[in-house]
């Protein structure tokens, strides 16, 4: 069974019209979630919590899309 992992993260942007973070070291990692539904719930909670700051943005990254299970693993994956 393929996992559909989703990462929720966010932080303060340099400009609300762009997706460049003001300080990458201050990115808030909300967490990794096993499905889109739970990731969306976490994203929505953080977005609502920071709604008064126009520069704050939260995102959902579809981690499962970064991997192609049909391709052989990298050398790093083989170390474990």
C-alpha cells in the first residue's frame, strides 16, 4: 500500500504576494500527516490562528509526489 504523506509548514513571507520566507530558520513545521484530510485540518487550524498577520502563510506539501516507487532508491536510502 502506498503512503500519501503530507507535510504542513509555514512562516512569515517577505511579501504576501510571493512565496519567499523572510527567515527560513524560523519556518514552523506543523507536522507530517498520513492523508490530505488530516493535513488540511492542521493547515486550516494554523492559517486561522495566524489570520491577523497578512505575511504568515501555511502550505501543504504532497511528500508522496516527490517519490516514484517504480524508480530504484538512492544510495542514501540504501544505507538504512
